[in-house]
C-alpha cells in the first residue's frame, strides 16, 4: 500500500522516488513553473507538487490539471525551498485519472457557506472543514470503543427495528410492509396483524432497554449505533437520524454512573486532542476560538455535582432575564444549562434528582416519591451532553411507573422479567455522538457533523 500524504509529509526530502495519489486543491502558474496542492484526505495539510516547464507536453498537461481533478504523480521528494512546507515533490510522471470542469465543479471557489455545502453533501468532504470533521469523527469513534474495551465492557448490537418506545414520546418512524394505498383495517383501526411482524413496529429511538437485558447477564455492556426520532423540528440542534453511545452497568448505582460518565468524557476529549492536533488547531483557529482551552479546562476539572433543586435555586437567585421562567418542576432549557455552566459554576455540572414527571418511566424513584435518580451532564457552550439514570430495579414500582406514564405493561413484559429473575441495581447513560462532535469541533449546526444529515424535508443523498 502506497504511503498517504500524511505519511509523506513526515518523510525526509532526500530525493526518494515516491507516488502521490489525490485530488488537486489548488493550481498556481508562475514563470514557467506550475505548483499544485494535492490532498488525499489523510490530513488537513496539502502536499506541494512542482511541475517544471521542461516536463514533456507541459502546456497541454497543465491545462488539464484543474481544481478537483484526481491524479497519480510520481516524482522525487525533496526539501522545499519555499515557506509553509518541509518537503515537496518534483513531478516526473503525471497521470490524470479524472477531470473536473472549472465551469461546473462546485468547489472551484475557495470559500463556501456551510448552508451551500449542505446542498452538496456528496462533495463537501473535500473541503477543509468537512474533511477535518470526518477525521475527528473517525478518531472519536475509535476512542469510544477503546475506552469501553479497555475497561472490559462488551459491545452489544441492539436492534434498529423495535416494538417498544423507550422514551415514551411517540416520535418514532413506523416500519411497515402494508400497502399504503390499501391499508387493511379492523374495527376502524389499522390491522397490524397483517403486517410483516404481526404488530406495530418502528425504528428505535434508543438501544437502552435491550442493552439492559445484556447488562443483566454480562454486567457491563455498551451500544454504539444509529437511532431515529421523528421530531418535526428544523433547528440546528435536531437530526432525524443520529448515533448514540449507551453503556449499561449492572451492580452500579447513580454515583458509579456519574463517575464513569465523567471519566469517559475526559478520555475522549483528551484522545481527540492527541490524535488530531492539526484538525483541532483548524477548528480552534477558524471555527471557534478558545475551543482547545475549553476542552483542556474540562479535562482538568472535577465536575460539579448538584441536585435539580439546587440548580433551580441557583437560577432563581441569579434573577437573570431568561426566556423561559424558572420554577421547580420545569424541564431545564438550554439557556438555563448554559447559565449554570458558564456563569454560576464555570465548570461542567452534573445535575441529579430530577422531578419524576419530566423523566422516563425506567428511572429509579427516590424515597421522596417526587424525584428520580436521573443525572444530566452539562458542559459550557452546549448545555446537556449526557443523560442517564439509575434504573428502577423494583418490579412493582416499575410496573406502576409504566402505567402512570400511560404505557401498557404488556408491551414491556420482557423488560419486567429482568426484575422478576435476579434483579440487580443497574445504571447507564446515553450520549448523542453528533452532539459530542459538535461540541469538540465548535461547529454550529448538528447537520454539519454527520456525513449525510437526515432532517425534516431533507433526504437528498
């Protein structure tokens, strides 16, 4: 396998013959010499290729070398006399693999808005910003697996098609093979018995419930896969298809849950700083100044742990002009979360013991019967980044909560079985992967940190 440009840039410029493969980013002609900037996606940096006018068919071939064209170039790797690069390639042989018309190639210009690039998602990975996002996303994916594998967690693939609603919100994409032009009815309702699964099915919003079944057999597991939510929202914070990281730990309470979540965030932040220095410097310089300092501050900090009640008291005492008024029982909004992390504590904050009426049925109820052992981790600039809880391990209490939340216990018979047979304290959390990448890169729109965004009225690619 030939070395990529990332590797070539670290090699000595001693005249060695090498082969470069990639796409032309820029072309510049100067007094009988043509300079190409070649990139193959392995690094943010380009490799300069020099073509002297003594090159065979110089005029003809340089005319075909346009931005976006793909090439294979063989030549000598030498020390570069110019500024900005340690080495460069003197071309000896050029093969044009694919041309790109300057009049039609959308990335001919150097600068484009992210909104425009969203319309050409098939080409935007060739831009600096989206190439850097892709490399950071890849590195962070590896870091996720490394963190859990090093600690003995078992990776479990939970189902994408499900018959249960983990969150109870009902915002799920239905999966069906019923003919939409002639849907079978029974007593005026859709007859799902004739559907593929014989019952109503949907794309999952979370792998948590299924993950719990494996945690109650293997102790510590994690899931990392696509999830879906049919929320009719067209904001910069929402996607219809996104990836979730969801560890579940048996013999673990809310405190152990908070410990592992804090450790996990610090680990993946440090990993991406170490693995992607050039890309992170790009984001720090071009996208969000102070980004690296913010991440390093989080890594070095001990997260502040407070209860929901204490959080509400802090917000009320601040007498700030919030768009959403603060009182006990509300679901904290992004403005409240950012205020707590940026103004009150100036640290990442873990909030626990939320009112049970604003949390899911599976969360363990506290002795006060008003709050549950939930925990959310808030970070500066973004707000909530992790949500989790200790799960309800008591069969009777769980069944009552399912009914209280307007759900049918029969739909969760298998989930209830975990409490019937060898129940244990267990806990877990969920982390939206795109939200983490958004936070790490400073990108403002969540649609710019996933290769092909799926959102309301958006399904082009």
